[in-house]
């Protein structure tokens, strides 16, 4: 079946002004813009959001200091120490589609006490406390980072409610996908993309995000983030100061039957003399949530907007195909083991053997 003759495609990323929600008269305008961005783009910039700009600027100011820590200090909190896949990853430790991702990164998460106990499924072990660098070497960093994570977590829940409202489900329309607060955890990265001399410009290869929502700070002035439109063309998403880049994950696309669009994206290595920095925050859903158990009913006029969009061209991204048969926590655990097989081999040996029956070459090969 061919696509409709007239389809809606995009050549830039829309900017939504969160402050419109402060006025009852402007709220419908924001929801209409959100509806368009969700269905037709899968990405948006969010300006005038409620997360403290002072805290954002403070996090950004710490980033060069974080990556300048002595290598020995960074290695003390390497991800392989953590069954929660939290901690430090050296440059080039991951692959996407068989090519090296040229980045160095730290994974942190919102505060959480692991619920896992003997006999529980392995994916309960996925969430737990972060590893933090020595406070004496980077004083104040943990405090401001945890404060920042708390604020983005709160924004994520509010934004999920707005999505439900924009789709005609009512403000609580997506709340069934989250557990109680003490059983939830959300993940963030602080990433450095160094300037690379060579033929490959892959900072991160084409991919989708797994969960519901991603909130990204582009923490330096470098371009590099690109988003793939309906025609398969790569569209730049340049940094805009004071905004988050928000994008849709595969889980939200799945539960909305493709109404919300998860969009393939990639990062190109920076040009010039200085590294590119970014801080993505990944909103999760409940570990035991099976997406096939949740059937959402949308108004016909909302579904008609999806049909007007037309078909998405084949993309370079393939991942998170297990949502149709596994709980969310298991899907995420599979993804983490694929991305970080050294951690998987150490902490999840049975799952590691299922995914890598012949072992691995020393670097992750996600998706």
C-alpha cells in the first residue's frame, strides 16, 4: 500500500514555549504544538522550562572538570563495577551498528535503593545507586547533579501528563506506565565527544532511545546532533541556549501504536579545537510494565492525524524490538548488555551467554 499523496514532513525541529502553560488562554496553543511535534517530528526544543537555569549552568561548568579528573580516579568508578550499569566508560567503549562511538561518558541516575532480593528477576538489579567521583577531587558536583536530576525527573512526569492531554487521554492517561516514586529510577549521561582526526565522524551511530522521553542539554556550542525525517534525510538540531531537546523513545511509540513517533538520530564528532558536551536524561517506565498489556484508546480525530503523516522511510536505526514480548526492565537490560558486554559478562553471565554465545571482542556492539 502506497503512502498518502500528501504527507507531513519536517526540515527543522519545532520550538515549544513551556511558559504558554501559565496562561489558560495559551494552554490549547501549547497542546496543539505538542501534538504536531509528537506525531510528525518526534523531536522538539523546550524553552522557558521550569528546571533551574542556575543549576543547569552549574552542571555544565563541572563537565570539563569531570573529564579532566585523573584517569585512575575515573577508572575507580568504571561501569564494570556496577550491576546497575552506572559509572564511567572510557573513550570508544561502545559500538553502534558495528562502528566505534567516539565518546567518553559517565552514567548517573536519580536516587534509588535497589528492590532486588534473592529469587527476583534479574532486571530488578538494573536500577540502584550511582557511582560518584571522589568529592575531594570535584567538590559540590554530586550535590548539584542530584538536584538537577530531581528537577528533570519532575519535569518528565509533568511532560508525560501533557502528552496524554494532547492525545485526548486526559492528564492521567499515561500514569499507568509508572510505578510509585520509590520504585522508579531514571538515567542520565554526561558525554564528551572529542575532536577526531580520521575518516570516521561517528560520535554516536544512528539509534532510537528506549523509554518514554529523553531530555537533552546540548552543553556546548557545537553542532552534531542530527535527526532523520520521514524521507530519511538527516536534519540538523543545533544547540539553542536555554532549551532542552526532547525526543520520543521506542516505548512511547509502541504504546501509542505509532501515534507518537520515535525518531532515528545520531551525533557527528565535532569539528574545530574543542570537544562537544551533552547531558541526556532518559525517562524510564516501570520495570515490570509489559507494553502489550496496556491498550490505549485514542479519539478518532487524533488517529486521523497519524494517518495524515504518511509512512516513515526505512531508517538506519534498529533496536529495542523486544517490547512486544518482554517487560520493560528486561528490554532495557538486554540493551545494556548489548551496549556494555563487559558489564554483562561480569554481572549477568547467563544473559550474556544468550546474547554473545561466542563471546565478544572487547567492545560493545549495540543493535
